[in-house]
């Protein structure tokens, strides 16, 4: 891969397609007239060779050669697993409530 390819982080919003994930990337921009900071989001398609990313995961993607008409990003790594963390928190909260 190119050494100066762009890296972006975002949340996986779809993993239904084979070897493809849809990643929502959010950025904050200042409104040109009013100056308020607002969120803008972009959905990009990324290549996931091993189908390892699941919905809710925070992932890092890198710009690459086109794999298809819309898919020009490659999954680099999964930063945070989305569903596993929520389950662990719920389990610890229920254990604390039962012991009280």
C-alpha cells in the first residue's frame, strides 16, 4: 500500500455484504456563517477480506486501489469491538444488583 494513503476511523453500520463493510465516518466542521461546530458524516464501503468486522465495531480503514465501483478503502484493524463491551457492562451491573 502507499505510504501516504489516508487513514480514517469510523463505526461499522453494515456488514451484510460478503467481504464488504459500510463504515460511518464522522467529522466536526465549523459553520461558515454562524461559527457553530456541527457534525458531518460520510458512509464509505471498505474491503474486509476475512469478514471479521461486525456491526458497532470501531475500525480503521485505509485508502487503496479500487476493488469495485464504490469500494476504495481497506480494513486495517478493529479498534473497539462494539457488541462485546456492552454485554460485559450489562453482566457486571446485574451481578452488582443481585449482591446488594
